[in-house]
C-alpha cells in the first residue's frame, strides 16, 4: 500500500521560510493546494505564484524521501527554461529530489527517455543517434534531393515540412505520427514514385537512428500498445506526478500522459495538472482548442500577487475560459491606471518614446515609490528582476504579404530594427555568420558566444559527413576531447591553438569585431577540417551564404537603436517571448493578424465586457492579449491607432483608462 503523507503546518512553514519573504505566508487558497496530494487540476491566474506553490509542495515531499514503496516524484514542464527555474530555486534545498527514482524534465525528455529510446533500442539493438528536428531535416534533405521532392513541394506548398514531420514509416507505409493511421500524400496517393521515394528515405533515417521529435511520440504510442506492462511499471516508479503549464501541451503530449498516468481514473498514481487555460499560447500561436478538460476536483488560485486591481480588472475581461467561478483578484497595491497611446501613421515612431517618457514621469511621483524601486531592482546575476518590455503579437511582414493599407501595422512598423532571429538564439543556423550574431546576449559572459562558435564547428562536421566511429555526431564536449586526443597523438599543438582561438574570437565578438572574426574563421576552416583528414566540400554554401543576416548587420551598425529609461535598457520583443515573465511596465503594441488588429476584434473587452465570442480569430486574439496584458506589476500601456480608437473605443471608461497622444 502506498505511503500516506499528511502535510502539516510545520511542513508548510518550512517551505515558506525558503520561498517567501520573512513577512509573507501562504494564504488558505495556496495551502489547500500544497496539502493535497491526490489527483486534481489547479487553475491559476497570471501572477498567482503557481510555480511557487508547486515548489513548496516539492520541498515538502523531499522531506519524506525515500518513499517506503521505492517510488519517486515526476515533474514535467513544457520547456527547458521552466525546468531550469525549478532546479535553480530549490536544488540546494532538496538534492534527493533530483536523483533516482525521481525525474524532473520536459515532456519531450520524459517521452524520449522512458518510452521512445528504450523501445527503439530494443527494436534496433542500439540507441538512436539523435532526436532533433534540425538534424533530422539536414539528413532528410541530403537523402531527398530536389528532383525527388519537387512534386511533393508543389502539391503541399508551405505544408511540406509539417507533412514530413507528422508522418513516419511503420512496416512499409506512411502513418500519421499521432494516430498511427495510414496516410497518403494529398492529391498524389500511395503508389507514385514520389511516395515510394519518401517511404524509402524515411525508413533509411529511422534505421540510422535519426529521428525528429514527433517520431518519438510515434515510437511511444507503439511501445505502449505492444507492451502495456510499461504503464504499470511507470505508475509504480512515479506515485506523484505534477505537470506544469498543462495548457501548453499539444494533443499527442496530453494523450501520452493520460494513457500512462490517468487511464480514466484507474491509475495508481496521483496526477496533478497545473496551469492556466487562458494562457494557451506556444511557438507564437494561440491555441484555440485546448486539450485540457477539467476533471474534479478543480482547485483555483484567483489571487494575483503581480497585478494591481486596475490591471486585473482589465485583464480579466479578455479571459477566454471563465469557468469554475473564474476571477482575477489583484493583490498588488499599485494605483496607476492602464494607459492607451493613440497614434497616427505620422506619429507611430513616437509611440515607444512616449511610453518611456511616461514611465519617467510617473515613477518619480511620491505615490509611485514602489514602482520606481521595482524598476531598479536587480537579481543576483545583475539582470533586472522586473524589466520594462515593449511587445507585439505579429512582428514582421512576410515577403509574400501585400501590405496595401498603411494603417495596418506590425512590430517592425513601430520599431524598424526588430529581427526575430536576434530575439531567440537557436541551436543551428543556415550560415556561419548567423552563429556569430545570434548568441544569447542576455548572458553576461563569454560562454554563450563560445557555445555558438562550437555549434558552428559541429555544423561544419555534419555538413561534411564527419562522425565518430560508431556513426554518432560529435557533441561540443566530444569535439573538444577529440581535438585534444588527435593533438596529443601528433604532438602538434592543435588543441592549444584551437582553445586560444575560441577565446580570442569570443572576446572580439564582445568588442563588436564580428566581421574580423568571420574572416578569421573562414581562413581557419581548412586547418580545422585537416584535423579530421578532410577538405572543404559540403559546407561551402554554409560558409559563404549571408542571406539571413544582411538586414540585421546593417541595423546593428546604426546608432540609437536601443531604448532606455534612466539607463535601464528596454527590450522590444514578441508576446510569445515574454510568456511567464513579470515586468514592472509593459507596452502592448496592437498588430495586424488576418487583416484586423486587437482593437477591432476585442473592442467590447476594452469597453469592459467579458469575452464570449466563439469566432476563431477572435479567440486567438483574446488569448494573445490576455498573456500580453498580464505581465506588468505597475504600468500597463497599449498602443492603438487613432482611427480604430475613434471608431470602436470612444465610449471607453475613463475611470479605468487614461488616454494619451503619441
């Protein structure tokens, strides 16, 4: 029989001492969740501290480890950043929680490690080489040249990539990665040469162990269906399961978790799902249909420590899901009304400066002393705890879109220097120069630059087909070790030279000598490939192409492209990139989406009515606005074109809003 744990007031006091300021305690709403270890759903409004109460529960559970039945705790989130946040905040207080039999990781790492990789290893008698979309596409395009795929690309257009990723081979046919049902190429059928070639190449990649992320779910579904005893084993291993940001799970992710840990209520595990369905946006899109359906009991955290009553009142009107007695109670004592900046096409460039000037003005008022302190408050690593952000939903105009109306705007119309690639560093880029530009600038060390340079050298090896003896691609660690081993054998100083160059290039990039570093690396590549007995062949285009970066390089060369308030840098970015963040002040820039802006679709919500529109674009818009407007502690500002304001918002409640001109 599983061990019974009764969480006491002493346990909760222990967690409060670690997680909360000295003068703060968990209220009864939060204590009810912390005490409950049964299967349940927790819905939490923005700024309610759901991560903190989850951490409190984990800190307390660690005190009872190891459990009498040998089971562990499973914590799953959607992103590595969320997992890192958990580790950074509590690891030193509960190290046992981060070791066997417990597991804290992303949904992808759970599926890979406990289902897909074991099944693949038993099937192919070896582990997969890599489960990664970027590597998969590099390998796929090498095996599936243009003359093979032209007909398929013509048929599918921009759906070509998603079709490839969402199909895999079982036996000798294509199946959909989630349903495992047979599928054919739309408008082509299942007997054409195009289909035959695609099946052959997907089988080749599968046998080589080169998988994309969706392949892992295909293998997991097959694993569960063929070996249902795995479910009992996983339930025995994990008696307590906590899934954070449940609203972000795609259907195939949601389904795997339900099949393993719920089984229509027949599971022996305690499975808790935590999140906010109103914040269901991921990868830049708003999810219209949410897979997460309530099951009793449902607990709620309605009190928002982040939002003032002014901001909470505005945000609540944009909530798509208002079930379970939904409300947002603003517990922050801020007194600044949300502002709307009216602008015209002639004054659009003034919008951000007006926002920043307003911050300077109101933060100096005696009644806003707390706001001023929050703006300047630093984390231990020197970053701002409550940054100032300017955000928009749609950032750039795609080349194929015809923008015939100047009043239709996106982020780049307010701020011409914005680039999506600069906002979020990737693992792999299409050319060498991008690795030198798009490193993680939020890190105040050489490490992020060094990692990017090592990644570009790994990319060169992949393009040249250089692997280890077992066929695996090298990792950063293995690259360093391999160069060291080869250098010791030859006694030629190659390793010391490579390390020195890494350091010098990193320093020079900090000094904004990107072009110098670019040409030095180009000159070094023949020497680098010679270490592995190779010459430049497959990476030629990668070295010389710079189509991704021309505009960004020009923009960065211009002066005054960054905004600041009293020396504090203000970042311009997308709504998606700030999800989960807390700001001191946020400016939300309306943007065009399928021909309309937020103020056109959601004017009733701006006027104080709750959302009840079931049209798809309206639902997408309200979810994006809900996330964007719920970031700031003190000052919320929205930019709306004067024509749209005059048409839809002339009757706005001036007791709730303040209107200013750009």
